[in-house]
């Protein structure tokens, strides 16, 4: 492939060759720093300018050059490491003419090492007075223009490495995400859960309503799915006696992309023996508040155009009650499918053939009239059985199951069940899903007979829950697009 270079790129390649001639590897060797930019600035922030005259504190730092102001025999430049940026003062009097000429070959974007004395300029900026300058990596491509940065969102997502260099907000989110996940792990571990790993490749479509990605196992000559959920393997572990398990892992759903959905995303599922729906609500509310307190340090967030307040006791409401609040229709007291179909027609709700059932119609009304109104944290429970094939029936009304979803800012954040552990009922649910698949529902579950057999050995009564980790991080980082909390979101290839 023949590549064409800009004039700047050609000049930088010439400088890289010049560095080789001077005995320097233009792509660097090990460099042992002893300090980070943010630590230095915080440590010396309150030290007055004149006090540095009696101090001999030094630092050895490394980072990318983000700014240069050359002034003859002395210059200022700024380097950026993972914690932030710090100013460097470099003078021919301190490092000698040869090394100063070496510095003059530097470009914005180069990675360099600096050893020197910590000082403060008359304007009050903590600075390192350079005594040793070490070129490490010559950047062969220039960074985007400083004052505009990388503003095209598509380019930001495609070239995340440049985005992280140029946009401090992107870097903050990138470092916040693992802190949140670590907090979740510590919280779950403290609650007595064990973190486990389950297979990514599976031969059955189970655990959620979603279209899968299909791959092929060559040696077995076998088509397989990338998992769409974590549920059934984790529940097998309850049968095996592990009692409290969770997994944080990637799942894959062959569906559309928008600001809230990416084809591969991070899901956490947790299962607790001898618990139930209320236990999962308590676990969830406490976990969100733990993240807010320990990681971010605040209880209110801007998300989806709303001011979200995580403090206080979160609302709990049934799906039929929520629909009644918005429409006046009380599906709890409607038994006739004909009446449900008539109501759907009157409210211009379009139904696929497999959706012409009581539970699907109730869910359609919820999606149209209620979902976006659930702004403050709300546990919505009491889902119809037709849309919840893995959930235990409500003992008082078998049309519904013991399930809840957590909604914040009109968006779903978690999905929880009092888990179905009756193998006879489970098989009937699987068979009902298979019938829906025959009617054209591509998201219906397969029958997992091994899971039914596992239940026949006896699974404890249990509560279970799934969390969309990416959406959770969107809330806590106050981002409106899932692509801003994924380092490498799925993108169409450039032609």
C-alpha cells in the first residue's frame, strides 16, 4: 500500500532519522519516573514562590508534549501524563547547548522524560526546572489543532487514542469506569457473593429476549451463539450449592445501535439463594448509593435531561398501577383478551401476531405511556408472565410474575426476579417460548433441557438481578451516549 504523507509528517520522519544519527532511539526505551504531574501540583500548590529558593526538591517525570513556547535560549513546554499536565522550564544554561539543541527538535505530541528541580513561576504555576532532557518517542503524526481538539464524534470514537490525548473529559470517564466496577466488586464481595466466569460461546439461545450473533466452531463443525445473557449458567451454580454468585462480563446482542445500545456491552448478573424480589431491591439501592458515596462523592446527577437524586427511599410501584396512573386503565381488573385487543386498537398500539396476548398488550401500554415518565429511581414490579419466561409466578395472580425493573431518567437500569425454580413450570415456559418462535418471534428462547434437569435436582428459592454496567456508568459519569463510556464502541468500517 502506497501512503502519502503531509509536509509535517515528512518533516517529523526526517527528525526521527536525525535522532537515530545522534544516538537516540526515536521510539524509546525504559524510563524510570518517580513522580506524576497531579501529585506534584497538589503537593506544592500552597508553597509560596520565594520558599522554593531554599528547597532542593526534584522530580523525574515523563509524558507527552502538549504545548511548546520557544524563547531563544530558554523555553517553556507542557507534558501530559495519565494524571494531568505539568509545565517544564528548560534553559541552555541548565542543560547545555547540545541538549538544548536536542530539545529544539521536539514537536507537540512527542513523548519525553524530564528530570529537574521543582519550582514555581512568578505567576504561581508549579513548574519543573529541567536538568536532564530525554527524548523517548517521536510522534510521526501531528495532534489535532489545539484549540479545536477532536470535535467530530465519529472520529473521536474511531480514534479513541487521539480522543484520550486531546479531551480531558474522555480520560476522566475512562478512569472512572474501572473505579466503579471495582466498587461494585468490593460491594458484592462484602455481601457474601462469589465472582465467577461462565462460557461466552453457547449452543442455545437462552436467558434473555434478543437476537444473537452466530459463529462457527470449526473442529466440531458446530454453529454457536455468542451469549446474550449470563443467567442459566449462574443459576446452575445455585443448584451446585454456591448460593451467592455474580459475574461481570461482555454479552452480545445482534440489534440496532443508538445512544443507549451497543451490540456488545457489559452485563452484571447476580443470584442469591433464599432471597427474593425485595432482597434484590435492597441490594440494588444500597449498591447505587455506595458507588455515589465512595467513588463519585455526590448523590445528584444530570442524566437524560433530568436532575436525578439517588438519596432517600426509592419508589416501588407495580406495572398495572403505573399504567393506571397515566391512562386510567386498570389492567389488573381486566381478564378478557377481546377487551385488551380493543383497548390496544383504540390507543393505536400495533401488535405483531405473537403479541396478541394479555401480557404483551399490558407491556405495550407501559412502553408507550409510562416508561419515559419514570425519572427518579423507581422499582417497577409485577410484569406479565408472557414477557418473563424465567420468573416465578405471583402466588396471588398467576398472570403476573415476581419481577422488577429499575428505571432512572426514563431508562431501564436493572432487571430482577424472584427466580423460577420449578422445573415443571420452567419446561412449560420454554415450550411457550418455542411456540412464539414458530410464530416469528426471533428473540424467543430455546428449550434448555439440561437446565430443566438441573432444576430437577433442586434449586433453592432465590433472587436474581441483571445490571447494564455501561448505562450505570453513563449515569455516574453524566454521559448521554453509551459510546462515551465504551473505550472502543462498535463502528461501521470506513470505506
